[in-house]
C-alpha cells in the first residue's frame, strides 16, 4: 500500500478562520507611511523552472540568500522525518549509519539516540551507556535530519523529533517544555500560564519567539494542527516499510516565511502567481494582519526582473568574491577550506588621519560588522579563524570584540566566539546546516578538482 509523505506549511488547517480581536490585529499590523507598509526587511522571491531564489534585504543591503532547486529533494533535507533502517553500528565512533533512502547513509550519534529502558539489550555494562546496547543492524527507527549532507558526509540525524509550527514546536513523546529566551520576562510569564493548559498529553512543547502577543486560541489551533500532523506521521510509519520519507518540510519560500516573516518585514514580493497564491493563503491563515504585505510582482507592468529591481544580483556578485571592500578603503579576504574558513583583515587603501593605532582600530570595527554580515549572507559554517589587524591598546581589542558579538547577535544561526588570542586571532564556530552560498552557485572545477592550480604533468 503506497502512501506519500505528510507535508504542510505550518498554519491552521485549510479553511479555518483565525479569530483575533480587532485591537490585537491592529497592534500586530506594523507601521505604515502614506498607506504603504514600512519595515526593516524585505523578501524578494524569484521563481524559475530550474531554481527558486529567495533574497532577504535589510534596507537595501542583502543579508540572506537561499537557492532551492527541484533536485534538492535529495540534498536539502534538513527537518525531514524518515523511517530509517540501521545499516551498521560502530561502537568505536559511538555512531550508527542509517539508510533513509538517500544516496549516502545518514549518521546517528549516541547523544541523539532516544530509548526506553525496556529496549536496552541485556549485558554486563550499565544499561544505556553504549550505542550497541540501543541499536542493532536491521532495526527500523523514526528519525529527523538535523544537518544536510555536505560533500562526502551524509546527513546527520536525531531521534528527538520535532515539528515546527508558526508559534510552537511540538516535541512528540517527550517531556520537553520551554519558552524562547528572547521574549521578555513578563511575556514569558503570560505564555507560561497559557502553556500549562495547552500542553498535549505525552508530548513536549516549546513556544517560539513568534508567539509574542499571541492569544490562547491561536496557540491552541497551532498545537492541535501539529498533534494531528504527528498522528498522520505515526500512522504512515506503521503502514510503510523502511527506508521511507514520512514528512517533508514545505517549499523553501514557505519555510523561510514560517521562520522569519513578522511585522518588521515591509513586504514579501513574489514573481510567480502559483507560489504567490500559496504563500498568500498561508500567511492569511497564520498572520492575517500581514497578508496584505505579500505582493505579486507583475512583470508586465515592470519589465525589469525582480532581483534586478532590488539590486540583488550586483550584491550576489560581490558575495561570491573572495575580497570584500570596507567603506574606508580597507578589505576583508575570505578563504574557505575543507577544515575551516580563514578571514584576513587588511587596511588596504585606508591610510587614516591621525595615528596607526586609531587607523587600525577604526578599520577593525568596520571589518567586525562586515564579517558578521558576510558569514550570514554566505552561510559559512564550521570553524572560522579571523586575523584582525594587531592592536596595541587592550581597550581597543575589547571594543572590537564587543562590536563583533553585537553584530553576530542579529544572526539566528548559533555562533560561539572566543576573545582575541595571544597570536592576534579570533576563533569562532558557526553552526553548519547547508553547504553555503558559493557552493549553491558553483561546481567543482573538473580540471583542477577545486585546488585552483594545474600540475605540470610533463615534469612528473
């Protein structure tokens, strides 16, 4: 018996009306000027048969860019839920390789395994301490992708499955219970009172930042939809043989809007009618006060392509270059390798006005802000080492690090930054989920294999 994966954008059931009082709607609507919405951000969605591009602008500056292709169903699978079959268990790596139906087996580490005491294999070791006690080859498990396959590495999995809605995240068969730390203490207290009544038996809930100002009725609808969705996934898992896809995350455009769209956006502009109608209906179901901010870009009225109209392409060209110029004339060089990304800061044409320390300090401040923006725009993950220009004054080094951390705070991807080392280097990590902007727009050179050099074979 065949069955397709469960999928859904994360709003209430189709046809449901969200009832919110007029005063609340008005408060959430956001500002307007001369009858036009105003906001810090703008999202432009350009659709072609072979790819969909999503550009997020802050003012006129491009801060995030996503590319989605039809063939990405194999590689862009973060968030998908699968019924997998354990292929082999490696005690020395404390990991198991799982067949989820993708070209490369996915990896499940010991820390991401969930189990009941009754399921642990009897043995001399304390129960649950080793992965070979918990999993065995041929076993079928429900798991979720937390990191896309990158290069030669397969996807990373977890058994701690979660289903994101607009306002809440449902964690099935869990005791997890929490509220976003980004919300104010007063709002957290208000939401906690509501959450106590909403929590479904046997499942965990996490309230997202988007839940700020929501009513109990809105939260209840979101929870009910997610519980129903999980019931469908469980039912499909019982009727399907492994490996199988049980739940697919929605289209990239809908996913980004689910995670990002709020009153700080002055609009979402889409140049494809089918996607526009899908997104408009989705936004109308979850945030009706923002539905009028979803617009169709009519190419018959404006012949200039959407991304050209918002100067996205010229900014993308710069984002694909290894050198980034700073306003004062300095520069930042970004070099990516298999192991890490190295970023070098130079004064370049910036000769300053007073003394060397002041020139270097101002140049480093500019670089700190630009590096944070480039990491987000290029979606650079993993280990990152930054070589700021040496500063003699300790207070200046501290100020540069404060500015850098402040700029990184706008990045929703988790980062960890260490202070400037004795060698004058800043070491940091940024969670890697996908391959990045450069890889999305390029392929490895068939001549040099990506090394950037060609060996003179006649000498060998």
